[in-house]
C-alpha cells in the first residue's frame, strides 16, 4: 500500500495482482479463490481516507460491519457469491475513479 490512507492506486494494484479483468468476478465459481482478496479489500475499506469517503457508502458500511463481526453481515458475506458480487462492484468503481487511467499507463 502506498500510504496508510488508501487511494485508488492501492485498490487498483491489489485487484491487478489477481488478474487483469476482475469486472466479471461475480460469475466465477463459488469457491474461496478470492477470499484473501476480499479480506484485503475489507482492510482497505475500513481505513479512513478521502478516497474511501468518495466511494459509495454501502461499501464502507458493509466493510465496517463485517470487520466488527456483525452476525447478519458476516452471514451474508460468508457466501462466496455475495463476496464476489461486492468485489465486482468495487472493482468497477475503482476503475471509474482512476483505475482505467492507471491501466492505460501500464499498457504504454
């Protein structure tokens, strides 16, 4: 991570380490292949940063509740399909918030 306060680059590089296109992760098999990615994303989302505040509130709320072991949230996100859907949505947001530009720079 570049700083203690996550920004789009931190998320982008984390997603990139799992493959080039995670936009369709929701369609992946319901296994634990992306469980570590999910846990890493949760750790980024719970940190206070200007970038995190720019993300839709449901991402931050879900991450906080999961981190604090809210039973309903933990039960919901224990299903890999629900984790994949959240990761896919977050990936799309990150790409819109600067990830596409980072990807273009990397391809040059």
